[in-house]
C-alpha cells in the first residue's frame, strides 16, 4: 500500500479502473458493441471509443466498468471483523468537463473474481462531449460509533462517506481525436486592415469573419484589443468568464449558421438522383452535426440530407419554408454549442494572435 498524506487516516491509493465493453445505441434503436481502445497518444489510462464510419451516428452509450484491487489490502482499511460488503461501497465517479456532467456508479463485487467489482453506466449522447473521466473510489457507507485504528496504531476512517481508497482516473475520449487533421477546423488571428482579402481589408472594424470557401475557417480581427483580451484570458472568473463565454457562443452560433448554409449550397442535386455531399470535409462534418437536429425523423445521414433538401427546398430555391428551417436551425445550434468541441473548443484553445 502506498502511503498518502491526503487523509488523516489509513488510505489506499492504487485502485485500478478499466473499461470492459461499450455498447452504442444508434438512431435506429439498434445497438452495436465496440471496444474501448488505447488512445492515439498511447498514454496510460487513456482510451477512445469512436464509432466506425459504417456504424454512423449514435445517440447513447453503455460503458461497462471493472475496478480491481487487492481485497485483503482493502479489508485492512476497516476495523477487525468488518466486511467490505457491509461497511464500504465501490464507486466509479464519472465526470465530463465539457458538459458539467457529474454522476456516481455503484459497483457490485464479483464473487467469481475476488478483488474485482463491476458495473455499467448509461449516458445519452447529448450529455457528453470530448472526454469522459472515470475515477475509482471506495467509501465508507456506515458511521463508526467510536474511533478505530489498525494493529499498527494507524487511524482508520470513521465517518460515513469517507474515502477509503482511490486510484488514477481513466479518460475515455468520446469525440474525434484532436490530432486528426482530416476536416480540422481553424481559427486565425489577423489584422483586418492589413489583410490580403479585400472584404476583410475594407471591413476592418468587424470583429470576425467566417470563410466559407475551400478552406472554411474563422478569422478574428486582432485590431480589437478587447476581443483579444477577452478570448485569450486563460482563467477568467466571475463577470469576465460570463463575457468570454457569451462572446464565444455568439461567434460559434454565427459560424455554425454560416457554414451550414454554405455547406448546403455545395450539395449537388439532379432530378431523380440522390443529393451528393460537399467535397470539403469540414462542410460534411457541419451537416452531419446539424442534420440530426433538423431532421430527427430520419436516422441515416444520407436520408437526412435528402429529406432536408426536399422538405425545405434547399437546392431547388423554394423559399416558402425557409422561416421554419431557420427557426429549427437556430434552436439546434443553441443545443449544439452547449456540448460541442468543434468551434467552441477551438476558440478556447486560441493561442497568441498571429499577423498575416
């Protein structure tokens, strides 16, 4: 047992948690079992679970977990005669920073494998983004009436809810890997007054500009000192954090709206033939993120695109339903930016401004 000074009593700090299996629920209601594989960075305790292309989008996941420890060591954290089953609870503390998710999963002892506990967690797609973190904990579930110590005189935890043991958390990456450059999104600082782009140069008082051409990206105007100070503050708090988050949400909402319309415009549609997707991977990604929110009655990406084009007249130029489309679009974007790592996360990672 490793000694720890975090607690004023005997505590074990080498619990190990592992993802055993992942079941994805697809939009059709069908479930697919996938494995949590080591993360691309090959870091200990990091895993990813990305659905293969042929699986398509998913709406929820069930994550099966297993915690391992030496049972005899854990029993040494309890007074003589006490049992783990009666006095302690094995918990997986689950969190997601991007969505503020916090949840506890109570695990069951594996009678066939002493020193192992198992359990599962069911989460909706909307509740998670980027990284899901799982921390193993063993806690007291009863209050000791009197202080207790082990045979060597070391104090034992006595209050209900005390942490008896813990371990390094695992990180499960539920979104695309950050180092996948296919369809990566860029945000660039530029002094608009010095831009080589005529529109930005003649609109040098604008805060930002969404480029929708072959290389979609957002240009932030570095002439706005307050914009730089607000977005680049690493650890804002209070009103500063509120202003920063509001500004990022505003930029993200505008970006999503602009890119969606540009992406639809790049779809090709010929009579009696299916609509073809844009060639640019960013535009494909934008449509695949937003179409499920606009056309929830369809569960396949191709079917969603065909249905949206027909329903809203997006390629034929029928403007009669544009009002309904824009209402659904803005509602969907508001839901998306709460958990999205596509624009918001890129804004959060904005580094020192560069001049062009």
